[in-house]
């Protein structure tokens, strides 16, 4: 169940980012998070709620849109 939820989050973040035509590098600059850290999140790495808030803010969406 947890693995499936992680996969949903990673897919959703990447989907929203690509819909808004934002590169991972640009998202990194806008969030202050490392490129590698964001890459790991999109590949299924652990993600903190505070990180999700930063990503959502940079993508101009709600955290609920990413989970």
C-alpha cells in the first residue's frame, strides 16, 4: 500500500511539472531543493510533507493535487 502511494506521488509530481512545462532543473531553482533530491522524489524516494509544500508552491498547485 505504501509503495503504491509513493508511486502515485512520484507520477503526479512529474505529470504536473511536465504539464506546466517546467524542467526538473527549473523546479530545483524555484524550490531551493537539489536537482538530485527532486529526481529521487520523482523516482520514488521518500519525501517530507514540507518538501511537498515547496514543490506544490513552485508548481502553483495544492499539495492535494500531488498526492
